[in-house]
C-alpha cells in the first residue's frame, strides 16, 4: 500500500506523537509498504507565522482558548492544501494523527483512518491553553466527537482512550498500545563510559534521567522535590531532564529554590536520536506522570524506551503505566505525587543495583515480546485493509 501519515503538529519534533509516527513508518516500511508523512512543518514558514501563530497570539489576548482554536483550524487548512498538492502520488489510505489532521485528510477524499493519542480538549485545559468549562473547551470536545464519527476506523494507543472515544462519540475503536523500534532502543551498557564522557558526566555519577515534556500531566516537579533526600545519601547523584514545555519556568524556579542548580540539568528539547544516548548513560529512568484536568498518561513511549534500553524504571501508577509496568518484576510503580514513595524508590535502586539490573533484564524481555514496532505495524496494516473495504 501507499500510506500517508498526517498531523497538524510539527514533524519531526521532540515528543511522543513524533516518535510514534517515526516508529510506525519504520514498521510499515519493513512490511513492504510505501509511507510518507505530511505535517505542518511542510508548510511555508511565512504561512505558519501569518495565518496561525500571529492571529492566535492576538486572539488569546482577547480570550484564552480562542487562539488555540484559530491556530488548529489554520493548520488544518494548510495541511489540507498540502495533501491536495500530493494527491498525484495516489495514496491508498491516510492515517491521521489528530482530530484536525482527520478533517484535513477527509476533505481530500482519500480513505482516512485516525489514531487517537489522547484527550484533546482535556489536554488543552491541563496545559493552560483553554479554560475548563468554557465555550472553547466545549467546542474542542465537539470537534473530537465529529472527528471520531467521520473517520473510517479509529485506533487508540490504550484501552482508556478507547473507552473515552466510545463514551464521547459512540464509536468502537481498536486499541493498539504504543510500541518502540526494538532494534533502535536496546541495551548499550558497553557505551556507558564513552557516552558519559561525551556529555560531561563522570563514571562515579549516579544519573537519574527524566525524558519528559515539561508539562503538568508529566509530573516533572516531583523528581526535583524528591532529590534532596537522595543527595543526603548519594551526593554524587545527578538529575537530568530532556524536554520543554509550559512548566519549564516553574521547574527552573523550584530547582533554584532547592539550591540544586549544580545537581539538576535542564537540557531542553533533545533530538530523539540523542535521547538514546542519555538512556544508555543513565542509572535510572523516571516517568513521574500524574492525573491533570482529566488527563491520564497513555502507554508511555518514554517508559517503553527506558525498558527497551535495559535501564531500571520508576513510574507513577497512573493510566497506561499501570498496564506496561509489572511492579517489582520489570520496574517500580509509586503513587502519583507521593514524594516520599518516589524518594524511597530512587534510593532503593541506588542501594540495590543487582535488583535494578534484574528489573531491567525482565523489562527488555517484555518489550521484545509485547511492544515490537513490527508486530504493531502488522496490526495497523490489518486495520487499513479493513477500512478500505468500507464504502
């Protein structure tokens, strides 16, 4: 098949959706399909600036939420134009990655299926872009319902999102949990010393890595809150964040307040290829997600990548994380927002490296057995074929 993947967001970028698209593309191509990606990044920069970002900024000054809706619709229109310009490539099917990409794809007349990665309206509220209960929040929910109802097939990245789609729009989707390229993310302990030297860490440092976008639902403040207790016993510990987001300034201020500027690094947005290096040089990975404005973590790609990389994982027991981590078998789960539990788990893995190594070994085996991008691509292919049979 000739498959087009679409999104109104930038691609590639540092984030789970972009990682999902890259990995799905690799899996489908390994199965012999031709796959292209069209995103807002393919639109001219001046169009994005004058039709989306500029008006969005002004409208948000008038009323919070108006800007995001304007921006998404403008992106939809630009994406639709790009799809039409590429129709001569004769795509068999489009896999849209968000509600507005769904609308842009449907307008082209090419058969379209949609992957739902989260709760669009709730996530906008959680991020502070839209006011809860506002007309704008309700409009975003209505647009979600319309997208789910209009597309030929709905795929969700976990069971909770599948249930959400059913509740919102009465549509039965297919849950295919997130996945990773098992060849791309694999244990690389032989490179640990080399990568530590490259990125300015000593072999004696004990590195905790937080590969998370800096947003409220990702709970990024909690590792910093827990870190002083860790440093009391392990003064050579380091805490490293890779990601950007609206919580950056809050986190930066918290680090300064705790006097941790020399022990905590904020790397900002890190290219996905470079993130692999930080997994390999780390001792423990933290995925401290929390509930926020009705939003739960899906099947976290960051958690899967940590497990695939053979690094011990500590995650909060929320959303899809509870599905992928078997507590004390292939990782540790802690209660969300519970700083004391997080402290204890961090200290436990430093004090018991053999146990951590066994957890990591079990996690890698689980990834190979259950979260391969090749197996996921086969499932996507089946859904595409089913969608093409629909009138």
